């Protein structure tokens, strides 16, 4: 059943391979994280991009993290790769599928992550542990919590996304992640947003000072700052919102003001 | 009503409100009329009064000659814009000696010379694939308790299909998108897949077509992926993502679920259709529409300018992996019901209003 389904997904993706123009995909939320990608692929490798020519995009496998693909393989243009900006000599984590002799990406560009040489051990450890514990939620939880402290940003993001996706986070876990955020051990922008969203769901105003500091820190990415403002709303942290109000409004970012004053923003849209 | 047209609220100060044009939009003319008012706000951010006074606009770093209000309204009848991104801000002054100062918050207008109207774009909703109603009814059964009756389930599927069509047509209101009765030349087909697509990996896909050069294209929407969101995470559980990551509850009414699922599927349909009309083309100004991550709104781009392009999925063209489930079903947050229907951001909408005309 699974194989047939995958074949159908690949058939659909292969329809786009023949298309002369770029295609755009809408995959589920956090669908580029490890757990989701492992479900959408059979093989995972770290491979060096060699060149693009008439045959497609040539890769040389440096490390196989799951399954087995030929030492060298070629990915065909699928309408998305053209715009991805693969760089010759750069290594990438690739989530792959095989149909006969053909190797394809699980979900196109969402199945590619650039990898620095010193990051390979972290990828091996994270993907290996995840594969070994697939389907065992209780066993995955400590693996993912450890991975949340990874020095590799994609792995950090994936760990938090997968903890959320697999519904493995309780209040204490969120508090632990909040501490990692506060101590700047979680630095990936998307991981930050996910942790902040989790904080907003705790009903605990203990985190209000952390959220205030994130919301008003101009060096934080806008989505993380916006998430912090939203979380303060969720926690009904009225005093905190009042406190950060002048700083946010004076900064004059439309995206942040919309988060700070959602009711007013809604009226403005009408 | 007029107060609400003031783009930003400054507490305890004057604010120069810009009424037209809408901030962060594309304009195709070399000059634009910019007008607005001078508003006074109290320390709680509440509107106090309109005032007469003087306004000085600054366009791309250069101050224009000041203008005085007439009947509490200021107007610059013809502001010249350069091709590309224009940053506009200003100051206001009023009262004895002009001592009460205010600001016009910086905003962006992007002048384009490469966009043209392409005329009517017909769209056909193709629900012909087998198993579509079964999937829609499964979503109702999986997410409601008790199970709806057989008659209710039949009505649910029909109402969702109708709701999806309504959502998409509403999303494109103001453009020349019109409903077609069948596929054919000049018709964009939104094809919904039922039994012929049974994995959970893809909501939809569409050819990206900047400037809508080809009106006869197809967007694919894979309904099984929507069903997957309603399926329990654990066997026999009630922990589906639809019920745990959004305010949807098993006790909701059938009508509520029709609205949730119509919005959920309709948003993806409108999103994919948007790609085929050119949103959100990658590349900077005069090449693309500042899109990234496979032709989507770029959350990073808004850090560089006073703009508002990305909103966690509340904006129609936000990237899939960053579009949250509650936003996809038209809800403001994950826990409490509060409607916030997905919409095109002002920039994307202005593109549609130029190209699909």
C-alpha cells in the first residue's frame, strides 16, 4: 500500500519534471523537518554536488545515512531545482527515493539541506538515531530533546518541529526548551518560533519577561519577535504588552505592529 | 471609519495618516497622488481629532515642498517615483507656530514598468476524480463526535465543494477571475485528486507563471493530505493535528466544520492558482516579486523594509512548511475560535489587480 502510494507521489512529481517552467509546491507545515522527510523518502545521504549538465544534477555520495544509493547519481530537473542554487563542491543532505534505477528527491527542494564538513557527524548522529527509533515515540523523545541543542540549525529546527508534530511536548519540556532559548543555545529562527509558540500555549506568565525581551530585541528575526508578541497575547500578559508597546510602535515595523495591535490591524484591513 | 484608514497608530502623538495609495503596493505609473490627514492620538493610542496643518513628504531621502491641508486633508497631487522600491515618509506640523510635530510612518511603493493587464482569467473546478466525496466525508467523521448521519455527510461533501469555490472566487474579488463551466483553452483548471493520490505529503502544486503568460494551466490539489491532518496521530486516539493544533473540536457543528474544511482546501486552491498567475515570483525588483522558497512570500525580506509580506500562513502565498494549520483553516490562533480568513498581502494583491485585469 505504502509503496503504491509512494509510486503515485513520484508519478505526480515526475509530471512536473517534464514541465518546462518552475513549479510551486505546497507541503504541510514543518514538512521539511527530519521526521516528515524520512516518511517521504527511503534513502538519506550527504553528497557533494558536482555539476549540472544536460543529464541533470550530478552528485557524489560522501556518507550514506539511510538506505543505499549508487556512489554517484544524477537528479533530473524537476522544475524546482533550477531556482534552488546548488553550488558545485558544496555538500548537501538529500532525502531520496529510488524508482528502478532512477534516484529522485522525496519532496523536491524541501528534501535538500546544505551541509558543512564539520556538521556531518551531527547529521549522522541525528538521522541515525531518528531512523533507529522511528515509530517509537517514547524512545524518540529523548533523542529529539538532545537534538534540540544541536549546533546545526536545521537539526535544531527539526528536533523542535518533530517534538511538536509527534505531540511529545509537555509543560516541563516547553520550560526546558524555553531555557535553551533564553541561554541562546537555540538559535535557529524557525526553532525559536516553534518554542515561542509552545510557550504561548502554557498559560504561564512566568515566561513573560523572556517574551518581552525577545519581542523588543531588534537583532532577533521578525517572525520570532512577532511570535513573542502573539505569545504574550495568548498569555494575557497585558502589562508586558503595555510595556513593549511604545518600543514596537516607535520601531514602525508593519508586521510587528499588526501582531501587537491585532484588533486595530483587522479594522485597517476592512 | 476615517480613523481606521490611518495606517499606523502612534500613542500620545500626531500621526500623518496616508489614505491613498495603499502602503506596500505596486504602481505602474511614473507619478502618484498621495493624500491623507493629520490625526492626533492620546497616550492610549485612541484617536482624538483631525487637524489642519502642514505636511512634508520625503521620497527616497529627498524632502518635497510642504503642503498645507485643505479642510483637514493634505494632498500631493503628483509625486514622482523611480522604477523599483520607493521609500516614502514624512512629517506633520500644526498649532501655533507649527510646534506640534507628527510623523508619517515610512512606507513603500514599488513602481513597475514590466507588468501588463492580461485580461480575463477563467477558472474551472474539476471535482471529477473518484473518491473525493468519500475523503471529504471521512474528514467530517474523523473530526466530529458523534458521527454525522449519512444525509449530513452527503450534504457536508457538497457544501465543502461549494465552499471551496466560494472561497477562491472571494479571494480573487476585484480581479478578472471568472468561473468557467468546463476546461478548455484559456481556462485554468483547479483539479482535485481523490483516490488517485493516497499519500500525505503534498497539499497541492502548480506551474509558476510570472505575468500569467499561459492561461491554460492546471493546479493540482491532493485531498488525501487534508484527510491526513484529520487522522489521529496515535491509533484509536482523538489527537489529530486538526483537533490539537487548531481551535477545531470534535464537538463543533457540522456547519462549522464545513467552513473549516472549505477554508483549508480553498486556501490551497487559491494559493496554487496564485502561483499560476505569477505569485510570488523569485528575484528582486523588476525581475520577480521578491519571492523565495519556491515562489512564496519571503519572511526574511520584510526585515529589510517597512513592509508586511509574511504571516505564518494567514497570507495566502506564505510557504507551505511555514504555514500553520490554524491559519490554513482561517483561525487566528491555535486554541480559541477567532476567525482570520487567509488573504493575499497588499503587495501580492496589487500584483493581481494589475495583471489579472
